[in-house]
């Protein structure tokens, strides 16, 4: 997978942007009703969602052992006997996502599984630290072995329409990330309007983000389908202009197996099937996996599993 | 490799068929259907098959309704009507509420049955048709409850014959039955021959809720059955279907005095301005012409795009079209299902062929096996191409461009139809202006094909007349209070006079003329006829032509606003009063007083006959706006020549119409004296045009003129029949005005204004911020 090289800042690419919010809401509301998945197809799509999960813990009380438990779940996200019954092997989550100080423990816990470690950085979640410290945090995470960096943007730059400042900050972060792939968290719940979301998406992609990501999980409103729809359409437009495929990561709003299907339908319908792979689609989630495993368990056994029968993340 | 593994590679959706067993069991159990008359099903007679268009399989056999069946149904409805109307509003409301509840309880069953019979995707039946059916009955349960207080002194019409199409079978039934019953009418409904099944299931619901026998009767059959219903002794026909059949019904009913509402075809414009959210507009096309296989009378089938964004719009449209899934209607992932019948499929393909033969390019739109046609659009197409004029009624839009807003409107209105229009612009300034200027009954701003029971729906022009839904829809099932239609005695013989001896000149000779375009004109034929007080010009077809031409140039009268029109009407009253004695000499004092009263009355109304804000859906500003018809042709009664004339002309012009009026044939000279009053009162040239002469002949010429939007006729039954007949040409509504004492109190009021306007319903979804941001819109 090649990195998105980005472009110069091109505000003209989004200067004439028009977004009709009610129309976005309508499309987002009807998208999940237009496609239905049953039985083996539903199971396969749910397992595909697992493949795309950035299994996440970003809590103040994280410890190395807690992270190790998460990593164990990432290596075996669905009980082995369930996978075996479906003839699926080697399924892991897309990555684990942790704070920079937990990258080391995560790397050790994941060993040679090949599962990448993503680290949040740049003063997550608010991002209101001096830029040099934010860049130093990226370098620290890389030094700890992070494979991917989830950065947060300065929301003020968007709210003030200061695209040059936003672009320059993102460019600096991109450079600090080096060979690691960069996800740009826009914190859409703070940006509020869909136009803001779309403009910020464009600048992030122009600055070289490999994925654009909705939320930190800490905003009042996290990933929603309407916001995701708007971001996907900017990915489409950026691709049409540059030929580069940028990934998408909804985070913080996906909790149920149904959510996992809805978002995948969104990717397939608005961007195409290519966006159903971990290279171009990640789901930032923690509790989602448990609900998917319950559905898979039901698919295989015909019974609904009690939570205590499934391995904890 | 396992199956699940394979799917994880392909990420196909796979089949996801809705369970149809309940509907199929019901069909197997019922097998062959009779009609539903007087509360029970009749023994099946001569039957025909109804089929699943996606497979061609027979679903059931239903009975071909004969004239006797219609007669029996009408008799049952007639018998039931009085006691139904005599129930209290609350009692009727309880039945309608129960129907709504039962529809909801059988939502899945009805959705599947609709999909089987019609071929529409189960998603649309499940999320669109059936919930709207329930909503319609709930809403009208409310109107039943409120009918007496909200429509004081109105009466039900009686027995309503209702003929519905196959594109939204149960929903169209609901649109027809719910308001009729709420208002106290009983009905005989004929569902479309392709799709009778949900109507028959509805009959069972009527039984379940204990609806009194005869209140709802359903007779199945084809066009002949429909014709028998049109010919039957009913009080109203409500028809939804093709413009050609609608025209035939209008002709058949000419002169019968039966009420008629028509909801007919369309070729609705879908205008994408350069400041539109193009993705939203593309999705709007999906909701328009790629909804219900394009078998939607109000579908935005003529896409007009600003040249500056046309290329990008088409690229997005094409990409979106390519992701639509054509397939089994019962599959929950199907976007485009089956066309209702092979005959319709052939019709769609033949219009597409005519369009491409005339030079258009068809993108997509290819026929597939069985009754399927892929979505598509015709490009490189202009108004002269038949594909841009005819209603295709399939999943094929036309795509063409415009340069500026005025050109967009010109193209949008370049059609014989006027059902709906869709405008896409992020500027409220632009969008609302476009909405005002499109000549159609429903305008969707930044949305498409939105429906709600509270939002009136219906057309302009050859898309029909009458409204369904909301307050306006109720009015079409009620008779306004007013005098019974009496007669007016004999018209005096009318002979052209060639010499001047018939009139005795007094003082300087005065020559009464006609009044056209603000100027007094001699009749084209150069003849006069003798009337009390002298000679009146004998108008002809050519004078009518000139008068209509002048009326069409009346310009800003409608746009100047209610306040300014009121000022003119007050001024008219003032000037009439100043010459009261002179007019009293022509007529009498009482008539002149009535005339002045009328001017005051309609001056008062001019800035108060408001539309409504409709409680359709949260987050949607839905307004109905009474718009002038355009040109109204008015044939006046002989009784009270001055008061009768002004009682009809003033409400029409108060609402912004221009009129071509034929004054009292027997005694027109009082009106001839009005010309100077009109001039001095600042009535703009062309707003009032007056042609004297043989009323019925002139009225027929007016009714034949396609530029005339509506006819008011107050005369003889024979004259009425010929006006009705002539008006069916461009499907103009005809108001048969009852004779009365035109100086009396019932010669003015809201009923006159209701006939002077047609409601335009404008939908405007709003919302600055998306859901979750505290917006009231979601």
C-alpha cells in the first residue's frame, strides 16, 4: 500500500463546496435500508468488519496488562471454534490503537502476529499542545514501534477557516510520521457543520493523510453515518483529482453488528468494494467486537451467547 | 475455502428475499376473488388473472366487473351513505382510526402482497407505500373528527366513484378512500386491473373493523368496468391515471353536473442550479425517476442542469446509476424491480426508441429478460424530441442543460403537464423564486417525491385538477353551502342587426364596444345585436382569441401582490359609487349597491386569502400557496347583469387572475358602461376583457382555448354540457356556477375564491447542522 503523497494546498478544490444537510441525512438514513445481508453473507461481512477494526483502548487507567489483554483479543477476535465452524482461519483485527506510552507493551503483546500498532499522538484528544511537543510525541510513538499514527487536528484552524495553518500543521505531522501511515482525526463533533467536515477532509488529504478519521471518541457526537457519508464523498473527489485512494476510519459511534454492516454498506455504495479492506477502511471501536462475536456465535450455533461466555477484550 | 471465506473475498451482498409465505398462503386460501359489495364478497364471475410481473406467474384470479356489478355497488353505497354521513365525526373517525391500526398490524403482509402484484421493490412497499397508507388513514381520522367544525355547513357529495392506477395501488386507494369517508361520502372503488390484490385485502380490513356495509365497495376489472363506473349514478368521479383516459372521463361527464377530480400524467422538471449540492441532486434523481421503476406520475423525469456543472453532474449521476441493483422485487437489496406488465415495458421501450431515432442518446436503460428495464437516461435531447415531451413512465429520465435561471424556467414550463417540479439550489433566494415560477402543483426544493397525508397533491394544466391530502383535499369531497343549481329562464333570441334603426339615439350617439386589452374594440365581425338600451357588439371566435391574447399579456397583475390589488378594487368601489346613479339607471339601486359591496368584499380578501403551513414532517417547511389560475373564462348569468358580472369577475381578479368575461347576453350594456370605471380605477390593461354576444357559443370558444386555464359558467344545462365538453381538450377545470340572486349575501365569499386559485404545495427541508447537533430538524 503506497502512502498518499498529498498535494500543495488547494483551497480551490473545496471553495465552491455545497452540502445540503437534510439531503445528507436522507441518504444516510436510507442507505442501510437499501441493502440487506443474510446468513453466510451476513457472517462474512461481520468477519470483514472484524478484519477492519482498530481495537482500541484510550483510557486514563490503561496499564500494560490491560493493553496485553486487548492485544490477545486482537489476535483471536472471534472464538477459534466459531471460526473453525465457518472455515475461516487467521482472522485478526486490523490493528490495535493505544496511547503512545502503551505502544511498547502492545508491540510486545502482539509479537510476530503481524498486527500493526496504531498510536494516537499530537496531544490527543484536544490537540492543544505546542506544535513541537505534538511532533515530538509522534517521534516518541514511532520510536516505541508504532506502525500507524492517529493524529488530531487543531479544530480552531477549521472553525476560523485558517486552511494554511491547518495544512502546515498536518504537513509537519506527516513528515514526522515518516514511513508510518497517518490517520488524521478531524473531531467532526467539534466541527459541527458538514461543510467544515468536508473542508477539513480535503486539507487533511492534501497534506498527505492516509486515512481520514471522524473522531477521537471523546467528542459529544462521534462517528455518524451522515458525517461519514460526507467524508467518503471527499475521498471520492480527492481520488478523482489525484488518483490516490485515501482510507476512512469512523471511530467512537459504532457499537452494534448492525452498525458494522451499515458502515460497510456505506463504503461499498459510495466508494466501492476496495474500501472494504483494512488498507482503506478501519473502524475505531472497542465494544463493537463483542456484539459482532455474539452475532457470529448465533450464526454458528443457533443460540445467542451470554456475554460471559465470550472472551473479554 | 469455505463459503464464508469466499464471500469475504468477493464481498457480494447475496440474496436476501423477504418471506412471502403469509401473502402466498392468503392467495392460496382465497384463490379466486369476487367483488366486495355491501360488506361482503360476491361470488366470482367471469375472471381474469393477476400476475407477478417479475416472473409472469399467476397470483390469483379476480372478477371482471360488469355494469350490473357497478350498479349493485353504487346501490349499496347509496343506501349506506345517509347513515354514514349521519354518524358523528367522532364515530367516523373511530372507523378510520381502526383502519389505520389494522393496516399497521398487517404492514408486512400488505407490503409483500403489493410487491408480488406490482413488481416494486419490497423496500419501497415496506418503507414507502404501506406506512403512508396508515398515515393517510390516521390523518383523515382527524379530519372526520374535525369536519363539522372546520368545514361548517359543508355537506358530503354522496357516492363517489374512484378509479385508481397500478403504480401505488394501496396508497392510491388510501388517498381516495380516506378523505371521501372522512367527509361522509361512501365509495365505489375500482382498482387497476394489473394490481387488484391489496384493494381486496383492504376489503377484508373493512370487514374486520366492522365498517358498515356499503360504505366501501370494491369492484375489480379493466377499463370497461371503469367506464361503467363513470357512467353510473354517482355524485363524483375521482380518477388517477393517464391523461388520455382522464380526458375521456371529462368528456363522458360533460353536462352531467357530477363532480370530477383528476390526477393525471406528468413530465416534471428536475432543475439543478449551479449552486446545488450535486450529490444531493443525484440522490434526488434516484428518488425520482429511479423510484418505483420510474412509474411515478410526479417523477422528475426531465433533468435540467446548469451548463456550468453539467459535466460533473453527469459523471456523478452515471456512477450512481451504475450502483443501482435491478432484480427480484422481493429481494431486500433490490433498487429497481419489475415493470408492472409487458405491455408497459414495450411502451417504455418504444418511446425510448422514438427518442433515439430523433437523435437522443440513451445511456443505460437496456431491457432485460422478463419485465425488467435497467435505469437510464436520454442525453443530447431537446424539447422538440418526443422523448422529452411524452411521459415515459419508466426508469428513463432526460438530461439536458440550461444557461440561466430564466431559461431553466422556460424549459421547465415548456410542457402540457404541470404536476410537480424539483429544484436544487443551496440559495434560498434562488430556490424559492424558481418554486414560485414553475407551473406545477407540487414543488420540492432540494428533495423529490416527498408525500404526506397533510400535504395537498395535485396538478396544473393537463396533469389534472383537484387536490388529494390535507385541507384542500377535503374540500374536494365536500359540497360548499350555496344555492341549488336552478335555471335562468329563456335566453332572448339574438339576431345580428344590420341597420341602426333598432336603437334610438339620445343626444350624441354612443356606441357600445367590447373591452379588450384595456381598450374599447369593435367586434371583429362588425355586427351588433339589439339589447335593452341599444345595440351590443356581437362577439365571435376571433374576438375571444384577441381577448385571450390580451389577457395573457396582463403582466404584473398577479405579481403586484394582494395589497396593491386591494387598492385597485377599493378604487373601483369608489368610482362605482361616484357613478351610482348612472348605473342605477341602467339596472337598479340594489344591484349597484351589491356591485360596490363586491368590490369592498374582494378588496378585503385580496391580501388575506392565505395558504397554509402544513404539518407534514418535522424538519420540513411545507407550505401551500393559493396561486391564480392564470386566465379564467367567465360566462355570466342574465339575472342581475351588473351585480352578476362583478360577483364573478371580482373574486377572480382579486386573486391575481386575468379574465375574459361574457356579460349577460340579454342585457350587457350596464357592463359596457363599466369600461371607463375600470380604466379610471387603474385596473391594468388586459386584466379584465369583455366580449359581448351569444354566451354559449362564446363560452365554448373560451373553453376550447388552451391558453384559458379555467372556466366559470353560469347558464343553461345545454351550455354547460358544451363548455364541459370543450374544456376537456386541455383539461381545464370548469366551475358550474349556480344561479342565484346576485345581489344577495350568498353571491360572495370563500367558495368563489377557492375556485379562483389552485394550491401549490412547496416542500423545503431545512437543517443547518446534522443529526446529533441539537438541530430541531432531526
